[in-house]
């Protein structure tokens, strides 16, 4: 009886701990972003108070804030990895004997990777202007 209760509690406790960890991770990341934005704002305010031109402040803020270019590169990398995963699934599942063609399951990550790449290559302008 006690063993059954313990065996049923293990997955429940594992799921709860996983969500607590993920919540803490997201909170810490958002806190860091908030702190970075606050420091960038304070720097810009100090520069303006000391007589800096608006173009200088804007240039500094643009350089200190990772923008669209970095996100687009990350999206490209994710798209290529997901595309490769899908192709690998299709090749690997082709060798498994089954009544149904399970290699077609590889189309899901393949098409997801293609959609990510399409979005990365066609969305908006690049952030290369200084």
C-alpha cells in the first residue's frame, strides 16, 4: 500500500519540480532583461543630461540592444536544425519494418524547419543600419 503511494507520487513530484524549475528560469531571464533595460535607460538619460546629441544616444542604444539580426540568426539556426532532424527521422524511420509507412512522421519537423527558415529569410528588414 505504501509502495503504491510512493510510486504514484514520484511522477507527480517530478512534474511539479520541473515546472518550478522552469518558472524560476523564466523569472530570472525576465529579471535580467528588465535590469539591462533599466541600465540602458539610465545611461541614455545621463548622456542626454551631459549634452550628448540624440544620434549618439540612439547609436549607443542600438549597439547595446541585440536586435532583429541576432534573433533572425537564431531562427535560421533553429530552422536548419529542425529541418535536419526531420530528414533524419524520415531516413531512420524508413528502416523500421511496419505495416504503415512511419517514415512520413519525419515530415512534421521537416515542414516546421522549412517554415522557420522561410520566416527567417522573408521577414522584415535587416538591422544593419548604423
